[in-house]
């Protein structure tokens, strides 16, 4: 009979570390990486930014908030413009990264003098994302939203607030697009799209063929000219 190897203390430690690592992947910690220094490359929309960290470009989804979709006129563009003013290209921004979403984006709170995520809610440019407040100061986000609502700021200029972005997306997903067609009846090539943000907007509108590798980003860094990606 073949003898089984004797488990040494070192082997046991390696096993336990492996279990911990697997648990961390299954249950993201409240803060995965804190105080990560990055530089702003571009603003995708009201809750998505591109940054450079250690020479690598990263897409960051701002945690605990949900800003209007770009096509939710005029609030989507207003949210993006607000974020561009808060985080101009080249500005250093500190990230507290909480997890990675299914699209491979880092989900983080961003700080540039103040908590940018919280400021977006405070100024009526985004909603507290109740479904994903775990790991954030939920009380602070909900209080900021209440103040913006009472002051009728941004998305709250409409009584009760505009259609929540998560409801808007749900409605768009349920819309039926006839077989053999694309939204608007046109197909786009990455080479003819004017910017990274425009590519992402087209993807959200239903042009799913632009995300050929399934990473959640239209065209990706190889599909757009370098000067447009950044």
C-alpha cells in the first residue's frame, strides 16, 4: 500500500492560507486596498472614471452610488460634467478599493480633498445605491441624499427624483429589439467611434457586439486609438 505523505506544519500553514485566499475572493472585504494613489485619465460617466496607477490604466466604478445613465437627459450629462469638474484630467485621486465587479472594474470610494462619491450624492448628482451600501458609511450616504432631496438639487429638481438609474436600466433590458437589427438600425466599428466614453454609451444602448471579449467595456484599449482611450 502506498503511504500518504505526512503533513508538516509548513504544509498546514499553506493549506490554511489557501483557504483564506479563496474566502477572500468569495466574500470581498470592506476595503481591499486603501489609500491607492492614482491619476485621472478620463471620466466615463457620472459614476465611472479611468485612472492610471503604477503605469496601468484602470476603470473604476464609484462605490455605493448610482448616477443617472448618460441617456437620461439632461441629468446623465450633468453628472458627468460635475465629475469632470471635480476630477479634471491629471488630478491625483486616492482610492479605497472595496472589490472588483463582474466587468473587471475596481469598485472604490474616490478622494480628492473630499469623498467624491459622497459629494455626488450631496449635490444631487447621484443616488445612494442602497443595494450596494455594504462597506460604506450607509448613514452618511442616506443623510446626504435626504439633504439633496429637501434642497431640490440635481436629480431632485423633479418631485420625488428622476427615474432611478437601476430602474431605468431594468426597463431598457426588458425592451425587445427585433431579430437581425441593432439599436437605431446601425452597426458601428470601433475605429469610427470618437471617444472611449462614446463607445461605452453605445454599449449601454444595446450595441453588445462592441464588447467582443466580454469584459464589460466597448472596444477596449485595443479597439480605440490610444489618444481616445485615455
